[in-house]
């Protein structure tokens, strides 16, 4: 392990931002591994479907009315255009808004809803070809995943949202890559981005909307940082490891191994290992929902005295406490970060999709009654954040016990989501947003065609009219 970023070091290595920038400058689209290209295409499909799904929500309406800069960039699901920052803010917030977006085993960062909106907006604003979009996606996702591996639980433990903090840095790198900025400008973009990063997790107290905006905020931060750097604005090259740098400010409990961020760049691609969620709720709740759905096939809710979940200590402050409040979340958004609710709704409804996180469902008496019986025990052997597992022990009224165990996140590296499953998810999200499910073919063609596109990116196939 290297010294913490705020300690003096005798190392003569180039600053981390410089090492990253030199790698970014060297990336060539035709040398990207096939699995990286597939992961980027899948991420585009997943992210766009989610933006369309959220088009009629109150939070997207609020952003459409408040982020009104004029420009050539698409607002997904609507006819109007915006400037790059506004489009990235709206599209990123919409895609992240239902917590159904991609994630990562190692640190639950949501790269798709940051990097896709940022790079697409940059491409439309600057007339960039699809090949450059693919380059920006690959670089941005890779940087975000590696930063997640460096900080692990540290950003969350400090009270910040990793997607907002790390996403800002990754979006700056991704936009710089898409725009072919020289290494010096990319160093400055990263240095500038460090002063833009942020996102507190106090939304957990009442289910208000600020987490939703962290992805869009990070996306537009990256765009602005890259533009400022290209125009000559400077930022610290030691933005990551410096005494007052990003890791000191946002993950002070971590003794960071910065070789994870810079080692094997171009050889090891963490971007190919992103995960896609089967349920519309917090990442670490997902394996417990799987357990609950299976338990419902063998026991009845009426016969249950208690359901005890074995959990990683690092998840408790976000998903379990205060326990009584988590058992009766104040609204549908808060329910997404309540393991008691997620377990109960999975058991009663057999799913935890968009339909299970409505204001009506969150007041369902049967779901809330079962949630009152869901509790937890800390498992010191739990692998979080390296692996997301679920184990539920049910105590029945006759004194007997039943257990279910989910050894990993479905949709992750140990059980990947197949392309046909991802397309079905996207089609369902399009229907939820009011569009024909067949529109998924347009989304897939766009995503799969990026590498072969030399002309300016054309998003007109996404200018779809809603049904009815």
C-alpha cells in the first residue's frame, strides 16, 4: 500500500493525474478489447432505456424547467434541445433516478449514468464521431471503476456518494478522451474536476431527490472541467494524492493503494466487469431480494415470525438504520434504500422493479407488515464491497427455520446479464416511459454501431414519439 495521499512522500513518480493523462492520450479505439466494446455498448443500452423510463417523472420535469441553456444536445424522450451541460444534467439524473442503473463489484459506483450522458453531450456539441464516443466511454468507465477499487467503502463512510465524487473525475477523463485533448489539458481537467466533485448522502434521512442528481451533476462537471482545461484553465496535478487532494477530502479513512488506479492501464480493463441490476433498488439489497423471492415459494408470510439478514457492516448506516424508519419508509424513493422494504416487497410481490417502488406500493399493508419482521445481524465474514451477497434466515411460527443464500449479485461478473436479458430490461423501461418496446432495436443499433461510425454522432434515431 502507498502512503495516504495527505502524507509527505519521497516518491519521484509522476503525479497520478499525469500517469492517467498519458494513458488516455495513448488509447486507440481499434485496440480496445472486444469485451470492453461490448460492455460499453451494453452500458449505453441500459442507460438510455432508463433515461426514457424517467422522462415523465417530477424530478426530470423540474430539471427541464431549470436547466434551460440552449444548444444542439438531445434531451432523451423530449423534442427540445439543450446545451451540453444541461442535457448531461437532465439525462444523467433521469437515468440514475430510479436506482436501476449499472453498478460495480468493488465499490457501488454507477458509471453508465455519468459517463454516457457526458460523452454523448460532448459529441453532439462538438460534432464528434461514434468512434470517439466509444473511446470516451471506455476511458471514463475504466477510471471510475478503478477509483472505486481504490476507495472501497471510504467515500460512503465519510458521508459522500461515490458516484457524485468519483464520477466527476471519470467524466472529466472520458470527455477529455473523446475530445482527444493533449495530456497536459487532461491533467488540468482532472485537477479542475477535483474542486467540482461532491454529493452528500443526507437524502437517506427523508428520501428527497438529491442522490438522483449526483450522476447528472458529475456528468456536467466533467464537461465543464474538460472545456475549462482546453481553454487554458489550470488545476493541480496532484489532485488525487496531494496533501489536500481528493482522497484526503472524500475518503480520509482510506490508506489508498494508488497502483490500483495506474497499474496495468491498457492491459487490465475493469470496464469490462461492470454489473447490470435486475432490480430497481440499492445495489447491496439485490441479493436479499433474490432470497426473498425464492423464500416466498416455500413459506407463507402469515407463518413468518422474523427474517434475519446477515449483512456487511459497511452497509448498515445506509440500508438498515434507523431500523424502524427503514421498516416504514416515508416514500417510494426512500424505500429503494431500505433493505427491510426491499425484502418484504420481493417476498409479497415477487419482484422489485419500477412497479414496486410507487407511492401506492410503499403503503401496501401486507408489504409493510412483513417489513416490520425484517431485521439484521452483522456478519464479520461478509465480503462487502468485494462481493455482494445475501443470506436470510426465516424463523417460522412453529419454531422451525428456513434459510436462503445468494452468493453474488445477479447481473455481475459471477452471473452476467445476457444481452437478451438486457434488451428485455431496456424494452420494459421504454414501455414504462410510454414508448413502444420495439424501439429497443433503435437503441441497440446505436450502441452497437459506435465503433464503426466515422461521421458526426447522429442521435436522431432516438427522437421517438411516445405511444398515444
